[in-house]
């Protein structure tokens, strides 16, 4: 099953840059790993594999959005 909101889905035109930066830029790699982890947690909750409180889900979504913004900033530099 495909997890929605993967970085490649969010930035389809930047896939090769994402791959390169993940391997060569420590900060980008750290942000991408954190984004992937939060995104997977959200997916597990939304698919009811790991039910949790609505507040927790909302905080995770806010965290994912902040990480996405930080990643986008690095992609545009």
C-alpha cells in the first residue's frame, strides 16, 4: 500500500534534487527523515492501524507542514 504525501509526491518536479540532497546535505537528509517518520505516523493513525486522540493527529500534521516548509526552503536555495 502506498503512503500518501511522500516527498516525491509533494515535490514531483524536484525528485532528482531530493535524492541528491538526501545523500549529500546533512541538514536536508535530517529533515527528510523526520518528514518521512511523521508522515508514516500520520498514515498509520489515519488508516486506523494506530488509533489515537485527534489532538495528537493535528499536532503531527502541523509538524509535517513545518518540515515540508523547511524542506521547500532548502530545495529553492
